[in-house]
C-alpha cells in the first residue's frame, strides 16, 4: 500500500517556522520572485511594461519608466495597500495551506497575533485568490460525483409535542444548500489505485437532474466514465456518459469495482472542516 501524501516529504515543503524566520528583505524578495521571477525586470501593473524600472530601496517601490506609475510588489494583488509586514502574509499563506481540514479565523488571529477582523478578511482574500485561479477545464477519464447538504440542521424544540417533522419540505430551512463535487482520478497503470488529481465543487439548491446534467455537460468531457450513487439525480448521465452506479443501501463498492469513494473522501474531510473549524455554514 502506498504512503499517504500527508506523510510524505512533499507535504512538508512549506514550513511555517522557516517562513517566520525570514527577514523583511528576504520576505520582500520572495514576493518579488514569485510574482515576476528572478532578475531585475518587473512588470508595471498599470501599463504592463516589462523593464528595469527605477527602484527606491527605502520605499521598496518602483517607478515605471514608461507611464511614471509608482507601484510596489503587492500592487494589483489581494495584498495591495497592506498594513502588516509581508512576512505576516507569507505566514498566513503557509498556515492556511498546511491546515488540510481548514482553519478558523479565530485560530489564524491567535497564530498571527492580529485582530479577528484582520484574520477574517485575510482568510477570505486567500479563498478569493484560489477561486480566481481555479482550473475550470473539463474533467476526463474516471470521474466520481456526489453531493452533500449543508445548513439544513434546525435544533428541535425541547418538548416532544412542540417538535415538527423536519423531513417535510415546508418545515426545512429555506437556505439549505447542496455542495456538489466531481473528482478526476489519477490515471495510472492497470491495478494501481491512486487518488484524485483534480476537484471541482459547486453550490446548488438541491441534488437534482437539471443541475447535475448542466454541470456534467459543461465540466466533464463527453464519453467519460462517471461513478455515482443510486440517487435518481444521476439517471440523466447515462445518455451522454459512461455512467456507473453503486447502491449504497447495499454496498460501498460493487463486485465490479464501481465506487464513488473519491467524492465520499472529499466530503469526509469537508465535514471535519465544517464541524471542527467553520462550525456554522
């Protein structure tokens, strides 16, 4: 059995300790190298001119030789107009990236020594940047699909006679939503089992045929093999895809090897994030 990724050396390449040991000049240089690469040439975020612009060492700013625009290493990014040292933002990125089950803004505030509001905004900026950089190209090969409902629990009344049947649609929360996931398995040699290499998630009102068909058509290459459970929401997939189903009322994995465990494993970690870090969604 292969080693879990979180136990491998590749999972330890971003150390919070090493990041916080950086001097201010080192943190600045790291930001610059990540954004523009090594060397003296940088790109003006205003006119996009790439060149050896005049650099003020005291202000840590450049002045564009073409449009005379003054800019810094964070201009035009989520960290523009920042008030904290660059090292704090690098630390936040490292902490956020290493928290595989998510991290609350309160804990991030304690780790960085900043106010809760600062940590809250900073974590949302990181999420925003991840969303903007998401690869929305179509999935192909073996795809696992499933949905999980959030914001559906309502605390029952204390007395039994005051409780109502929450299974009925009229008694459910109007803001209840379904997190819909599809995951592409890593292509490997025969009989070798690997995890997912790409994951796409969407928020929909419910697990229904209309949304499932629309999202599958847009984000999954036609003819791909889709593995899902026996929910009737996935019945529409048989027309365009090689749909395989597993009946979870009887088994987690069929005798033919059909399973959607990649989607189930995603929601396993998602629930740990929900209950342990986010608390309320």
